[in-house]
C-alpha cells in the first residue's frame, strides 16, 4: 500500500459501525506514520508501520517518541553503514536534534542542557 491508496481508502470508509471505525483508525495510524512520524524513501508500508495497528486498545499508551527515535537511529545507521543516499525518519525530530546540537556546540558537558528527546 502507498500513501495514495491509504488516502483513498480513508475517504471511502464509512463510520457507521464499530468495525468501520476501527478500520478507519488503523488506516489513519498507518497514514500518520508513513507521512509524518516514520517516512521512508520507498513510500510503502513496512513491518515497522504495521506493528502499532494490532494494539489499538493501547495506542495512546504507546511510546511514540521512542518509536520515532529508534526508527531515526536505524535510518542514520543504514545511511552510514549501507551508504544510503537518504535518511529514513521524522524530519522534525532530526531538526530538533540538529538545532540542539548546533546551539550547544562548544559548551562543556555541565553547561549543556539535557538532550531534548530525553528531557521532553
């Protein structure tokens, strides 16, 4: 499935019964991950995107920050080790890390504030 097909499916689903609402929620979670939280250069659903939709009862309790961060770490590792041309992961999280590091460059450890992904 691609983002386009997910969008089409979301628009075609009714929300008249509980089963349709659950299907809509699952497609929406997939879409948000693929478009925003865990984008990839391939633009297709992967096993990383599928895992959360099978635990819909605890979806709000999921550690989304950790999920996004581990995906970025894997993307950076693949970029370095496999010589990929792009990094998979949330662009906004990468920007937070970049600006934190560039703003505090040259400061001693005691002078640096905690890393934003840890403190927030």
